[in-house]
C-alpha cells in the first residue's frame, strides 16, 4: 500500500517488510535502544529528497523504566531540518521554513502531552471560570519550559466564531507552546487575578514566557501581546508572527535531561547497510550512511570527554544560574523599592507642605513616633517573631541558616519580615472579626494602611500534581503544636515565594492558617523550594 498526500508518497508495505527505501527519494531508518536501567528509546529518521537538498525529520520516543510511575512520563522529540546539498540551486541558498509536522498534531490528539503542568494540545484549550486556578498554576510554574499562549474573547465577535479565528492564528504552535482560550466569564476572572499589567482582553492573544513573575509589574514587558486588530487585519501574517518567538526558543533551547544524551545521528548507529533487490546499495542510502559514519566516528571520539565533563558542567551551570537569578531578583526588587521610596518621599513632602499651610510648621518636621529596623539575617527574623503574638515558627532552623550562604540572604530576610508582619496584621484582624477572607484575599484587597505583600507571591495551595503525589505531599506535612493536630503535623500547601524571581532558587515559606482555631499562623517551613518532580 502506498499512502499519498499533497507532499509525499510513502510505501507502507515496504516499511512493513523492513525495507528502508519507501519511495522515490524517501528513506526511513529505525533504531531501538534499551538502557541498563530499563529505559527504552525508539528513533525514526525520515529523509526526503526535495529540490537542491533534502528534509531530515526525526522522531525520538524515550520511555522510562517504570512505565506505571506517574512521575516518569514518556518524552517525544520531533526535529525537522532542511539540508541543502552541494549541487543545490546556487541562486537560492536559503533553506525553506519547516511547518509543524503532521505527526505532531496527530500525537497531540492521542497522547496526554504536557510541559510539566501545562497541557499540550493541537488546538487552544477552553478555560472556564472553574479552571482559572489551573491556568494560573501553569503560568507561574517554575518548571514550565515552553511559552503559554492565552487568547481572550472578542468584545464584538461571537465567541464561537472568534474561537475558530484563534485556532487559525495558533495553527503553527502545537508542540511549541501550550494553548488556551478564555471564555467571557473566565476572561474577567483571569484579568482580576493577574492584574492589569499581565492581563489580556478584547480578543488579544498574549504569549507568557517561562519565569513569569506576577508580583513584578516590570516583568510584564517580556510577555508579548498580539492585538485583535492585527489578527483581524491579516490572520495568516499574525499566525506567523505569533509563532516566531516560540520557534526561536525551541530551536535555541537546551534539551531536557532525559534527552540530552540522545543525538539525531544516533538513529543510524544500529541500522545495517540495506541493499536493493539487485544486491547493490541504494544511492540515497549510500550518501546517508556515509554521513552517518563520519558523525559516529566523531561522536565516539568525543563521548568519553563529554561524559567526564558532564558532571562538572552541570555543577558550574547550576551555580551560574543561581547567581544570574539572584542578580535579576535583586535588581527587580531594588527597582520596586526605589519607586516606593520616591512615592513615600513625595507623600511626606506633600503632608509637610499641608501642615505648613495650616500654620503647624513645627509639627511637620518632628521625628517619627515609631521606627522600624528591618532584619538583615534570616535567623534574626525568627528571633524577632517573639515580638508578634499571632505568628509562630515550627520548622527546621538549620534550613534557615543554610539560606544565609546565599548572596541574596539579607534581601530575603527583609522580605520575610514584611511577610510575617503582614501575616500578623491579617491574623489579628481575623481574630477580631474585622476580616473574613484568607491571606491571599487580604493581599489582593488590603484594608487601608494595612501591611500586605504582592498577591502574586501568595499561593493558597499546591497543584493537583503535588497534592495527589504521596511522596511530595509528605514533604509538605510539617510540624505544628499538638493542640493544632494530635499528630503534631499538618499539610501546608499554602506557601509564599520569598524573593523577586520566579525560579527554583527563590526560597519558599509554607504556612498553616489556624487563626480561626488556635488564633495563630504556623510557619512550618522556610527554605529552598521543596521537591516538585517534573512530569515531563
């Protein structure tokens, strides 16, 4: 049987018979490898002669040893490139652009594909109000690798019609980004949650890059918006424009760890030389095998050096990433604090002017009745908790001391103090019956003059992935007094990100709100990000 399409004719019967040549100028190589631990890797490499070169398409499927373990999921890697040969058209040496392979759409239609917590689908996934929290969890996920594209409903175009338009404008993105579209009620709720700087409305489409920090308005500029006006003017051009950045990120990004040791050339390593029916080698296969031999020879010479350098490279890269993240976090926090200082200075100057105009100039320059000294060390924060009667630390002090080894520790200490002060004022207000929401609501709509922190830092609970995983959930079952729970431990999914960045390097503070019980908030953990095992 020969399968024909607008682009190619592939002889399926030849493939079933184990042949490598499946049509005029079409060669398919297949390889299967098993690792010592039980992991399986299958690789297919399709070569199609076209014009003055050939398309080289690779599909790698890497399955873990423990297939039933929900935390060890299968990886799919599709790679397409055009290789121009020496006898190609000299007048046009530019390679044609690759489209999204049809197999990518087909796989996304039958496989539960994910970028950590983000769903990967062939078309944008509909988000209703009951799924807003899931979408926010995806956007702020520290381990998300791909962009997340969120489309909003149009103000004038019927939603079903606009949804079809969005499917057209995102048609080049399956496998390169996670795709979502908000229905009208969900759009209102979404924009209220993320704030004006990070919202999307009026039919616009926004691309949220990894590392999103909703707590910093300055971060909003990284996440580009494609307006409905531009989309309506030219859907095709908008589709190409929208796909530009995800394509560049995909082609220039590093492979995830399970795939980092696999090479596109490795598919040929176990494929023997195939011969045609008359006993002579296929000319197409000759060229491919010659290229394979050269590449494998180079790979063998470099393999040992790469393995020796791999561990040291990972260690150094981790240190560099931590330093870079720390610098970015510190710079972002300084920008915010500098603006706050300017705003406060302007407010003080205005108030003094008003006092002078009212004939009370002597009061305008009196020193403050209260002064606040911010701590410069995290252990000092724990000591000063004695000043507060509604916040208690029950966690591991040694983990807090380990954070002192980082260059950002003094900034983290001051941020943590602001957090506990806000928790104290919230708890006191709840205990007095003056506030009836949770801490996130307090930070979203703080009472006048109250201490609060950016709401983007507050997570009321962990994701379903963490809550339903016994191992990760146990790590969040943290100590509390026996009068809170007889076991002496409770699950603390609620947490606050300390630091300005959104990465794993920013410490977390996990807490249990028992104000309506014992009248206190218990901090059961202050330390590095707790384990969130990637689900690939």
